[in-house]
């Protein structure tokens, strides 16, 4: 079997690993939203001091099953790394080296993700417990998840024929992409605060929720919650215009055009999902949909950036502004 065929099979496996990680994330959201994070007590690796919990409550089943899916995820990513190493060892070329680097990054951050999950359990920052450190634990967990998804996405991308990046050839684009990354991270961080505050301080009506958001006597988390929709709309609009800008700049690049269109559509859907989540007071099903869309937006943004950054995609600046204005006016 030649190296190209092996890489093609590996690429399919890499996309599967990415999809499986989304499933693990979804179950993690359900775990948090259902307040089942303390289902195994403050025990890790064991559950209430047992390898397999006996006579478990429902929340114990939810927590234990999340640990099982996370453990399987670790083995799956180890398999991804081992396979990437074998491909690189068979033919030490640039493409295979990039795949191996991304697989190593995936392995590192799936380990970090597991350790952060363990830290949340061992420090008791689960379910309805609120400590001064919990928002920081959640922020770290969120950022690690996004970095993990980035490495997994790029592993699959390079294995599927993606080209190496050139970070020096397009400084303007790199700056705009960096701003988008910072913006998406801000949305994610504010979203984790909003989700935590909604879980710990639930409201019976939308009016009650708004009153809590602007009350000087409310907990700081509640008063920070309003930043999430503001940041989401502002940065979401920026992403839409950035996608149109990049699509116009790389007008002959099918991959850029495709991922720019997908990103725009996903952001608009996310706007609707976010509004519905707010209006329905964030039921579990809407929290899951909202987070899945957020992960989809992030992955699509990574794929768009990966389509733009190769050196071969450098375009002349002189012709672009007219095309860009025309493209944006048609949106």
C-alpha cells in the first residue's frame, strides 16, 4: 500500500476523531447543564471510591458515562498519533511531518483537557458549587477545548491535502484572522460565564432574568452575563464581513469561497439559536444546540483560515477593494 493511500485512509480516520470529540463535548455540556458533575463525588479516577459505581444515581450514570467517553477519546487520539507517526516514518516528507505535528498537538491537548476535567472534580468545582476559582477553571477548559479542536481539524486538513501555511506573506490577512480568533475566544469566555450564571442563578421569566442582569445586588457572574449577547452580535457581524472580504480577495479559490459561505451561514444560524436560547431561558436542548453551533463556527473558521494562509493564495491588493465592496454589497 503506497503512502498516498495510507494518508487518504488516515484522513478519514482523522475526520472521524474530530466528529467523536464533538460527541464528547456534547455529553460534557449535558453533564454540566443537568448538574451531574458531582455524580462521582470528589473522586478521580474512581467514582465514589469504586472503579465501577454500584447502585448509582442518575447523575452518577451521566458523570461515569462521560468519563468513559473521555477515556475512549484518549485512546482514539493515541491511535491517531501512532498512525501519523507510522506514515511519517514510512516517508519523511513535509506533508507527513505537518500531519504528525498536528497529531502531537491533538494528543497533548486531549491530555490537558482530561487533567482539567479531573481538576474540576477534585476541587469540587462541579454541579451547583460556586467558588472564586470556578470561572477560571471553566475558561481554561473552554480554551483547551478550542485548541484541541484546532489541532484535530488541522490534522484532518493536512492529511486531506491541505497546503503548508505562510505566515509572512499576508500580514494584513494574518492580522484580521488574529482579531477574529481573539473575538471568538471572547465570545466563548463570555458564553461560559453566561452558562454558569444561568445554571447557578436560574430565572423563572425573561423579565426576571433581565432584572438580575442589571441589579447592583446581583452576583458578578450575573452582571457579566449581558456581555455575551453583545459580544456575540458584534463579533459575529465582524466574522460575516471578514468571510465576505476573504471570499472576494481569493475569488478563484474554491475552498476559500466554500468555507466563507459556510461560516456566514453558521453565524446567522447561531444568531437565531442564541436568541431562542435567551427567550426560552436556556433549556438543556438549546444549550447543546448553541454549543454545537459554536464548535461548528470555530471549526469552519479554522478551515477558512487554513484555506487562506498557504503562500500560493497571495493576491494583488490593487484589484481587491472594488471586488470586495461589490461582494459585500450583495450580501
